[in-house]
C-alpha cells in the first residue's frame, strides 16, 4: 500500500467517525418519554393517556412531516410521536440521571424546566388552529401530573411549582 492510499483511507475514516459523533450528539439530547417513565411511572401513565401523547397522530397525514406543525406536535421527539416530557420539561440528556434528579438545584442547573403557563403558550398560541382558545386555568388540571408516593420516598425533586 502506498502512503497516499493509507492517508486517504484514514481521512475517510476520520470523516465518517466525526459525522457519526456529531449525529449522535444531537440525537442523544432527548431521552424520550419511555426513559422518563422508568422512574416517573404515574406521570408517564398520565401522559400516555393524554392528548399530548397523540398530538402527532392527530395531524392530517399530509401535515405529519411539516416542520411548522411538528414544532408543536412533537414529530421530532424520541420514540413515539407526540408532545413528550421533554417538550415541556427540557431536553433530558443531563438531568435524567437519578443522582441529578435527587438534587433540586442541580436538576434545574442542567436543564430541567418547571412548567408554567408560558411553557404551554409556546405552542398554544392565538395562531394555532384550534376550536377553543387556550385557557390555562381550565387546561392545566387536565395534564397536571406529579410524583407518586414511591418517587417521593426515593427523594426525587419532582415538579417545581
């Protein structure tokens, strides 16, 4: 083998490795609802039975790949389509570890977001095609979820109200 050939192969391998690493970095920022559900079973069950979990399927077929729709309907989320935990609570790559979730200050520092009316209004806007205007007071109880007793005993920080 010639030196030029070896250098060319090494350059191609380096390029491929760099591409894979760059792609894995962006795709691993979201852990997905199933991962959250491993520890937060009650919240996962509440989400799974909510309209948020089915928001992507609620779109007409021709809109399920439209970026304008997917921004709120969660098509880019890990796992099943729909608005998932990280759509509201932030990307879980750094806070989804048990030792981080036990520390209320640390989990917020590394990305866990408290959900407020402002969070919901990122998608529930006056421009969104809907029959009824968004009403925080009416809507929040329909999707509110907290920790079950097992999580509280384990010392998780839970939701930040």
